[in-house]
C-alpha cells in the first residue's frame, strides 16, 4: 500500500525523508538561536564573590527604565562617577552601572511609544528569600503583579508588583546573596521612600509582606511618616504625599548619598536634568533634594555623614 | 517495517519536530523558565509632583538614637494604626554605621 510518505515497499520515500531532514535542520537552528540569545543576556551577580547574607526587606538594587540609555550613561557617569558594562541582546539593551567596580544599578533601554503618557523611573528591588512566597503575600494583601516571576542566570529570580495604592516595586531573590549591611559610599543608593497617599495602610501592606518593624516618626508638619526596619536597620520610609495628594501618583523614590546636595543639584541642572525639590534640611540635619535626569526619571540626593548613623550623633 | 507502522512513526517524528520548533520560537516563558529578555520594560504612570515639600517635611532616615516621642502628644503605639507598631521599648533604627571593608 502506498501513501504520501511511503513507497510501494512500505519504506519512507526520498521526499518524506527530505522533509524530515529539513525540519531537523530548522529545529537545530531554532535551538541554537534560542541558546545564543539566552546565553548573551546574563546579568552579573549582585554580590561577588557570592555571600550567604540575606537581608529580607532591604533595598538591594535599582533599575532605570529609560528611552535613552546613552544619555543616561553620560548623565549619571558625570554626576556620580559611575562607569558602565553594556549587555546587548536581540531585544534588550541593558547597562550595569558600577562605582569603584561594584554594581550600583542597571539602565534598561525601552523606547517611548508616541503619545505614551508614562514616565521613565528608577525601579526599586527589595530582597526576598522566595519570590513565589512573596508573590502570594503581595496578592493576598491587595497588591498586583506587573511582571511575573522570572529567572536570570547569575542574578536570581525577580518579579515586579504594584502595592495597593499603585506604587511600583520589584522583589529579587538574589542567587549570590545580598549586599552586606554597610554605610553606602557617596554615589551609591543610600535610602528609599514610598511617597504615598496613606502611609498607615501602606505600612501594613509592606509589614505583612516583608515582616518589617514599623516605627512612627514624629513630624512637625502634621503629616504621617513611618519607618520600615529589619535587623535593627532603617530600610525605607513611607511618607504622606505633600499638599493635594489625591492628584499625585504614589511611588518609590530612591536617594543617592552625596557630599553636598547643593553642589550636586547644581551639577544636575548643568548636565541637563532638573531640580524638583531644592535642597532643604531634613530631620537628620543634612540636606535632601529631589532631582530628575534629562529623560525625567526622578531620584533623591541625601547628605549623610559617617557620624550620622552612630549612636548619640547630633 | 510495514507501511502503516512506518507512516505512524514518520507522522510522530514530524509532529515532535514541529512541537520542538514551536517551543523554541516561543522561547523563555515565565514560571520556571530562564528568560531571554528583561522583564522590567515598562514605564511608571508618572505625574509625580513634589510641590509642598520643604522644611518640616522629613523624608530621610533618622539618626540613630532619634527620639520616638510624638510632638502632638498622641500616645505612642496607639492601636488605631493599620500596622503593628514596634514596641515602645525599641529605639529608632538608623542606617548602618560600618563602612565597607572594615
């Protein structure tokens, strides 16, 4: 009996064998292409050499999503002394920012679609031991998944979420451990705040997800400020949106340690960025400011001396 | 090998190859998979406005030993908060004081 595939003798015809051979070649090409793409997008480990330290609830990384990585590299390089290692793939351009050889953050290129009413921003990564467990807790507490858990070679597993009030953050289960608890050097991220409409209920969300101790911080302006802590270290604050908060979008804001907020803010403007909040004296005695890079991504400047985190410092 | 068996094996092989190719083209995936792109490619909503910030609006970390007392006289750790406040006996935490490499 003959068929399209077999000859009269019941064995495959030359045509059917040829088709199989072609499919095999296609499969091989697709396999190699996929392997090559996966192999080239390898984020560096967070900690080198790897450590066994884990500090759940600590802010351990920040990624900038921007339409202009080249411009961002010029700006942050000149402002903070960062250098960069580029990682290219077929679909993604990513650059790892380094300060004195240590990873300080990531810059991710993403085109802004015409008419898109969105804003480049720094995305805050919080350490977790188990991304899947964090996802369950976040969803149970009213948060939303923006990017489901994904694994990256050497980096670990991460996912992006929004808290119940809409502030976006990420969690990272670092496969190389977390950075040690040391005072950030000038030019490194030193602090993070959630600027939100309702710090009280938002604090409950973050406490239930990450197990923070929550301290209310006395304020003189009548607004609510709370501090999130693990391992007896301050990890972040939650601050009520000033003024008419209903019109403002809750968000995480990360601060870089600087020696002089006034000088750095002036440098931001000289490099094409903007000063959103002029330097003013904060509760610890040093100055803080909020600025934006040339693409509009906001971040904070925070003066902090070595003595500020020692007991009894005034 | 008889003809029906040969036909079945060729059809099976062909289906397997198509499935393999389709899987490769789809690539990566979420749960459990190693990704070939980067999963943070979105922008924030924006509309950030920092009007109203200024003196008195504390946003940074407190110094270690910062007084937890409340200026408005409300009792510390009052039960009206949605969160569980730290014990009144706990002192206000601050940033690490140890420098790298020490």
